[in-house]
C-alpha cells in the first residue's frame, strides 16, 4: 500500500503522518477488498450491533439506519456521501491514515470527515493501535447525520486553524475532540448512553464505559476537559457526560474564550 501511495506523491513522515496535497481525491478502491476484509467487517459489525441497543445514543442507532449500514456489505463511500450530503452537507473523505493537524482541520472545516479505507486483520479484531475503517466509518459516520454535532466539528476546526501554530491551543482542541467525539457519553431520558466513536467501535469499552465502577463519569465541562490529558493505550479513566448534542455545539463560544486565554498566556511566557 505504501508503495502505491508513493507513486501518487503520498509520503509518510517520522511522526507517522501522511504528507500530500489533500486537494487530490483518493478513492476507496472497493474492488480491492478481500474476502477476509468482508468477514472482518461482518464479525465486528454483528458483534457491536448486538451490544449497542440500550447502550448507544438513539441518534447513533437512527443514524446507522439512515446511512444503510449492514453486516454483509462494507459501506460504499459514494453511496454514503449521497445520504450525508442531503442530511447535513457533510461527506466521508478518503485519507491514507493520520494527517498533520492543519490538513485534518482544513478538511473538517469544509465538511469532510477523514476516513481510511483499510480494515484490520482477523488477528487484530480486539485491538488495533491505529484507527482503521471500522473505527472511522462504523464509529463516526452514523452521527454525521446529526446537524448539531457536525456544526460543533466545523466550529472546533475553525478554532484549531485560528491557532494552528500554538501547541497549547492544538492540545486543548485535541482534548475536546477526544472527550466528546471519540469518548463522549450522553444522558438521555432512557439513561446514560454512548456517542463517542472510540467507544461505539470497541466491544470492551462499550460495557466498561457504562457499567464499570472504575472510571469517573462527570458532567461536560470545557475547562475540566482542557485540563485533562487523554489516554491512548487503555480504557479511559474519566468520561464527560453531555445532556444533548446542542450542548456541545453551544459551548463553542466558551471553548474559544478558554483557548484565547491559553494562547495569550503562552505568548506572555514565551
């Protein structure tokens, strides 16, 4: 795969980020999926769909119906994008993997959600260090039918790009993204539910996030999130609970104020 990418000018730097002109449109290449890819998708899809009712937010469960995901078919991005564009104006944008911050946020500001097209192997069903298509697509895409969440992502990207050269600002944005879009919980009338894609795509963390007595579950608080480093190599120690998707969208002004102050402090101490 790396060699094929190099032929079209895509390289990977020492930090693991893919470097290329992101205006270039990469394709899904659906005909290259193997029988193992289809089997991996089916196993992961069926496992999570048996587990998520009563645990995932209703918006996610409605969203997965809207985008027509099923066990026996790896999603076709072009078909999914037709649905998303009508629902929220967004689309899935093919990327080879992790992108530099500026490229990632510029794409997201334009309503492009970055997603890889490769799937983990059978040996990686339960753990994968780098996000694959199942995480990107199964975890994130159904909630791209929710306008408030999409508007939050677009506005968060604007803030990141405003301060793209500030290490403190980008770290704050990363923490906000992590504790909402990746690992957020939501309090619904029927009970506590999951909306973070990192949980929705993980069988182990689905149950842990809602049922374990080990992690803290605290109300959504912008300053608390910005002050909380995130964890990549194990289940989370703290989850932030929102009351609605509108709540995180409406917190954008507060987020910008906190990050403005962070950057000002960073400049003074430089």
